[in-house]
C-alpha cells in the first residue's frame, strides 16, 4: 500500500512537472512571438519606404511615418481615406481600374502613377500592393508600398526635352547648309 501510494505520488509529480514545463515553453514562445511582432511593428513604423495597410474597400489604415511624410498629412487625415482617390482628377479612370484590380485580388506591382499630396503637389510614385488577407485576417487586406519616383520622372523629362532641343538645334544649320548646297 505504501509502495503504491509512493508510485502514484511520483506519477502525479511527473505529470505536474511535465505540465509546468509545457506551460513554461508556451510562455516563452508567446513572449518570443510578442517580441517579434513588436520588432516588426517598429521596423514598419520607422521604415524609409512609405507603407500603408488597406482595408476591405481600399481604405487606408495604419500608414507609417514615411507615408505620412510622402502625403504631407498626419495620421488622422490619411486614415480611412480611399487610396485610389488620392490620384489627380484627370487620372480618376486609372484609379478606378486600380481599385477594380485590388478588389479582384489581382496583384499590382510597380505601377507608375501620379498621386496628390495635402498641399496639392503631384508626385510620381511606383505603387505595389501585396495581398495580406491570410496574414492579418479580417479587417486588413493589403500592404501598399509607395516609392517616390518624382525626381526620376523629372530627370527623364528634362533629358527628353534636351535631346529634342539639341536635335532641333543641330538640324536647323544642316537644313540651311543643304539648302545652300542645293542652290
């Protein structure tokens, strides 16, 4: 009887110790996941690239600091605005097409668009939207990255203008010389 009670006590002890070890592992893993999530959110918030989360109908949620700087707005001004309405009026058809692609879960990758800031400045952006439904569940459906390509577009436009002007300037004397030679 004493031996069986000792054996039962030992089994109960092992079960409790095992349960405690499992609970400790669960607590440690939960702490690790929380730490990783916190680290991810700090990276997201302080990233130099503008990021936005999108809700079901393409409404902006959780813009990071770079996105706020890009649009020249504060969190409350940008939150819950329709992303595809931040395009100039003359690009509204393109905005509607992008919204349709987004709603149909068709990837948008490096699409060059023009966007309007709070001050009314038009900036060129390379827009990509990644599907996030499976990662964040209901509420958030997409992660938007916006690369400001305004300077590159201005340089390309200046280069095109220079080449056009230079070719015109070179062509004019050649035409004159050809005309004199024909005479």
